[in-house]
C-alpha cells in the first residue's frame, strides 16, 4: 500500500461501456477534482472510454468498441477485466476501495459470465464466504436477505442460518466500516404484521425469531421480526442504524423512495471496500448528456469514508 492507507487511491471501474457508467464516472471525477478526501481517484477501463482522463487511467488490456445505447458481448472481456484489476489492487493493498459503474448482466451472461451480478462475482474474486448487498444513504440503510428471486420462491430461501449470517455481517460492518460504535439492527418480518402470531404465516416465529435470538445471545443489539409497514417512517428510522429485510422490494422501495438520486449500493462481507451507484446502465439515455451523476458521487464519497473508517 502507499505510504499510508489514507493516501491509497479509490478505483472506479467503467462498467458497461455503452451505458451511462463511464459518463457518470467522469462527471463524478470532475466533481471531486480527481481526489476524494486524501484519496486520489483512478479510472479503470478501456483507454478509448476514458480518453479525456488518461493521466488517471488504469487501462485494461482488452479493448472495447462502445456505441452508446448498444451493448455488445464482445466488450465483456474488458468489463470483467476492469473489475478483476480493481479487486486485485484492493486485495494487494495498492488501492483503498473500489467503486463499480453498472454492468449489463444479460450481455455479460451472453458472453459466458457465470454470475448473477457484481455481488456474487466480487465474493468469488475475494474468496468471501458470503457477500451481502446493502443500499445506503444518509436517511436509511437496508439489506435485502434475498435479492433477485421470484416472490413465490422467497419463503423457502429464508433460513435461520441465512438470517443469522446476514445479521452478523451487517452489524460487524456497521461498526468496522461506518464507525457506529453500538450498531442497532432492525429485522423486518416476512409476512404482514410479522405473521400476526402465526395467523398470517409461520416463518416469522419459526425461522426469523430464532435467528434474532441467537444474535442477541452473541451480544448484538437487534430487534424483530418487526412489521415492515411501520418500519420506515421518520420516527421509526431513528431507532436503528440498518434494517434487514426479507426480499428485494421490501428493502428497495423505501430506500428508493427516500433517496432515489443519492442511494449507494455497498457490498458487505468482503475483505475490501466496494460501493456502486444505485442505478443501472440506463442505455436509453447513454451518450446524450442526460445522466445524473449524484449516485456515483455519493458512492465515491461513501467508499472514501468507509476506507477511512476501516483503515484508521
């Protein structure tokens, strides 16, 4: 690592080169003047994509031909190489954190990419036992226990071990990466009214509650299962530092309602710091100068703050 962890760079990967990722990365780079706090910013990707910022570039060997709005599976090698390069630099202590621009999962999968998305790929590259996706802003932090699953498949994907592991990862990360000395975790129930004493479903009492009890026995500050419909209003949000939800929309609807433009995707459970803007490739507006960089700016700032908290 450079002379101090605080001086190590933050790496920003290009993501899907035909989407808005590169343009919001460049806009955010300009917003920060090339440096977030003590951390220089470096762009990782094809030289032609970041031609205007070659002095801050870590180029990929694989090249791309990027037409805005028209993703091409031939570019997949460069997209994944940028991620691999950033991960390797973070693992080797050469970088303080990485921020990933959005990828096009369908295009990558067509090229043989064997992972559902960034989170699983990063867990593979870092050897993490389990990675957890958090969506965070200055108003709310939420984690969906299950992510891209049909709603009908959610109940059987919820287990005591899964709830326990996710809760432990979240509470550990709140202390280590966010500087919360006594982190408080609220856990949403799966069913309406958290099951209404079994009348509206048995998973809350039979699966979620025992996991919460096990975490309490470890000394963690955790409550639940709680009715999700009363968990996210202003007064309720003051009572916890993060909320663990049972499925995708239960977590993402409140965070996107409260922080649509400045929410950040954070991967917990990794040996490195990784954040990402909370939006997709937006192919329909790519190359038109319409992309809003606020979520990328927030992701870079959060990466810098997390790196400072982790390495101080």
